[in-house]
C-alpha cells in the first residue's frame, strides 16, 4: 500500500492464523527483502539467506506509540531466543518525512535499545510485498520460509511467544527450556490504560485533521494567525499564534505559540521536531492552566518545562490519578517547532 493511502496504526489486537492460502492476500512465504533503502545493525538480509532460521518481521516506525509499546516484548524475545535461531527484523516504514532519514532512525534505534537488524522501507516496497496495512504488524516465519502466523497491533504477547517457541522447536523436535520472559517497559513503552482512553489519535496537519476549533478553521499551506477558544468540548483542539499548517506538519512562525487539546486519557503524547535548522525549542505544559506536578510525562518536569531537540514522539502527560476530561496546553517559547500528531494511552 502506498503511504498516501493512509496506512493504519492500531492498538486493538487482531489475530489471524495463516494456512496454505490466505484470503486477505498476505503471502504464505517470506517475501524478498531487497526493497529496503538501508540496513542498520546488519548487512542486507534476504529470504534465501534466512532459510533455516525462524524469523519475526516487525513493521514499525519510531514515532508510533503502538509500535513503541510492543518494543519491550520484541527486544525481550530477541535477547531470549536469538541463540536458538530466532532472527528479528524490524521493517521501519515511515509515516512522517523525518522518519525516512537514516541518521534519525539510527539514533532512534540506539536510544530505544534496538540492536537487531532494522531495514528502512522508505519506498514501502517491503510493506507492499507483505500486503501490510498496519503499524505495528508482526509476521512469524518458520525455518522453511513459510509465514505461519501474524498479528496486528498491541497485545496477544503470550500467544506470539508461543508461536516463536513452536517454530524454533519444530526443526529439532526438542522443547526449549521454559524460562519466564523478562519484559522491562517504562515511559512511553509502558502499556496503556486502555479502559480509560477516550481520545483518538489526532493529526495536526490538515490532510487528516479532525475536531479543529480555532475560529475560521485551518488555512492550508499559508501562514495564519490563530486564536484558541475559551471553551472546548472533549477531543477538540486548537492552535494559538502564527502557524503554517501543511498536509502533515504545522510549523510555528511567531515568537511564541500554543496548541490546546481537551482530552481524556492517562497519557498524552505529541510528535514534535525542530524545523530544518535543528535549533532546539523550549516549551511549557499546563493541565487545566496549572503545572502538571506529578502528572508530568517523561519529557517534561513537574513545572511542565521541556525542550524539543529531535524529531520524535514526546510523552508530555502521565496522570497518576483522577483520569477525567482535562485541558492540555503546550506553549512553545520560540519559533520553528513542528507538530505532527497527538496519541494517547
């Protein structure tokens, strides 16, 4: 699927057992992996070179919150089973332009502790060869090259690990030691509070923007001075200050500017980055016009202060209690910041 066809991030698990034929058009054998534009942590791997190995293919990108929350399990399985013949391959298929940059992906992989092979799928060729539509998506391939199982989204980790063990045990007909898997998840990688998320992923660029409430709506691809209304309904959001809103990105042009969102969730994340110059931008976060205190995220402090240094997902709020509707505001203290999308957990 081409990136302009709006591939999907999902968190609700979807599970499919794959037989000799697949009515969804998903291949039953490992496709060629030659469509990648670069490899990290490994020379180029191919379907032929992987024959005899059990392979887990993980479609992800480093600003996707659903992908980040599956990473602790992928990393744990890689560490536990790589000596038994498991090969994990992260297929990094970008959603936003900055995710095509090799240096950005290399730094993100290092920061996230991803030490298994990662291939940049900037042209969506590997994505298309799997007929994939989702971030994250996990495909489990046996030692003969057959796709035996796949799973879309977060969750179902126990069954996924059982499939890894099953595929590793089959060639040797010998059970692996039954040792508990140690999974360490913190910050943005921690599991969501799914029972109390009532705010959807929300894009700031006009192409997929919804529920925008600044008077006059979004001015496409041109600089415009916005004002935030005094009241918001749940999941409405607004800009304040002078911004240029593009199809995927909103860029602040005035000396100061804000984004306001009325949300209901434990965690609030926002994908942000500095403009082309790379100059860091400081910001301040409030919840209901107050400093977040103990409800700050990993990228803010108790006073709500933080700084945008890289293109990535920033966790700005993690509430400790009292999960209800709140008004979030992030005020940027210098021009040049770029905003992409809100996600919640």
